[in-house]
C-alpha cells in the first residue's frame, strides 16, 4: 500500500505491521500464513537452547479489556527451530525475525549463534518475558543485565538484533539506551505487563501459574508511553517496533506518532480477522484524509 513502506535496520518492509512473537508464529507454516495475510514482517515464537514444555493449563484467558497468558515459553528448542526459521525465510517473502530467549547471559549468546545458521533477517531477544527470571527478575529489569544480554548477542552474531523490553520498570528509556550502547540495532517495546485475574467462586487465581502477562487493548497506553520514552532516550536513528494493544489503523498511527517505526501485532491476530490488511487500509485512509504521504511525517507536535 502506498506510503506505508518502512525500514528496520536493513530490512525493507512493505508496510509497518509485524506479527509479534508468540501468537500464531510457532512454525514456518504459521509465519508464512501471517505474511500471506498481509504482515510486513513476521516474528517467530521465542526459542530457547533446550526444548520447553511450558506451564500447565489454563495458560490463557481472554476478557474484553485484555488477554492474560502464562504459556511458560513452550518451544521445541533451537535445534528444531533452525529448520522452521530456514523454511520461513524461504517461503515468507517478507522479513523474518527470529525470537530467542534464555535463562543465562551465556545461553543468550549460544542461542543467538545457533539461530543465525538459519539466516533470519533479524533476531529479537526476549529479555522481558515474565517467565525468565534471573535471581527472581527479568533480564530487562535493569540496564546492567539488559546490556549484558545485548553484549552477549552482539558477540555471537552478525545479524542485526532487537532487544525486547518489559514495561514493568521505572525507566525503560535508560534500559533501551544501555542495550543500544551494548550493540543492539533496534528495540522492540513492549512485552506483556505482569498481571493476574481472580476467580472469586473458586477463590483462586484463574491461571494455573497465578500470574501472567497482560496484552491486548489494556496494554496500549502503557506501550505508547514506553515507546515515547524510548524514542526520547535513543534518538531518531534506532528503529523501534512498537508493540502492545494494536488492533486498528488508528492504534498503529498513534504508535508511530509516539516514535515507533513499525508496529507489532499480537493479541489482535486472535481477536480480529484479517488484522494486518485491516490495520493497513485504516492507516492509509487516515493518512489520505490528513494529507500524510509517508510514515515519517506522522509525528507528535511538541
Ligand atoms: C499468548 C502469547 C504468547 C506470547 N509469547 C511471547 C514470546 O514467546 N516471546 C515474546 O517475546 N513475546 C511473547 N508474547 C508477547 C507479545 O509478543 C507482545 O509483546 C504482547 O502480547 C503485547 O502485544 P499485543 O497487545 O499486541 O498482544 C506473547 C504474547 C501472548 C499473548
């Protein structure tokens, strides 16, 4: 669609919609399907060094305001994932972003090195999953740990990589800047925010894991603020994939105005049919109405 092209590092995207990690992107077939459905780029489910089964059910609940999940990073491990990413790169005809996760800084380097064999266009480093705690907290909980992960990945691969950050921190801009200083080429913001639902009749938390990650509409204002603050911190050159609560063209326009170069779409893939095409045509309609020709013209007035 005219005027929606964007660039993330060296990747040229036909439109700014990116399938976010973990939602219908668990194998090459699903990644290719999202590309056929109109995504500008696709991100795979995070893979770890060894296979992981994940948490027991229930792992997900959907309400009108939000989705809450604690999947527990179930994935087949990097060895098997290499084949899936390779097949996706061959078949998707749009850039493929391979998401990785690990439970030690050293393992982040190892997974990055292995997944690079599949030659994805970019690697996304999930330093923010609520299920990956180091001494009880996420790697992206502080600038020092996040930078150590970024450095390990930088040393392990020549493929551009984006650091995916958590909103559950006091100063996300500072953490993003530390990642960039350590070699990150881009920032993906945000992963889910920690949350919980209660079943009053059962007098228990709804999810088996009790806590999970909040995504969907409720996350949008949190994501907009995070992206705005990251853009302020890292300056104009570092690409940002703004993710959280995007399901319409107006959501995407707002996210780009806040400072994103592209928009990740996760929960809405489940909530809205043909979401990528719908978001793009609504963006185009707004841009036409307001006389914007290119995405970079979408800026907040300050
Ligand atoms: C079911 C589910 C699984 C997810 N798995 C991952 C994952 O493996 N790695 C990751 O980086 N993010 C994961 N996420 C987070 C999403 O990529 C995204 O950052 C978050 O859901 C916010 O975007 P949304 O509001 O569009 O869903 C997952 C989200 C959901 C809902």
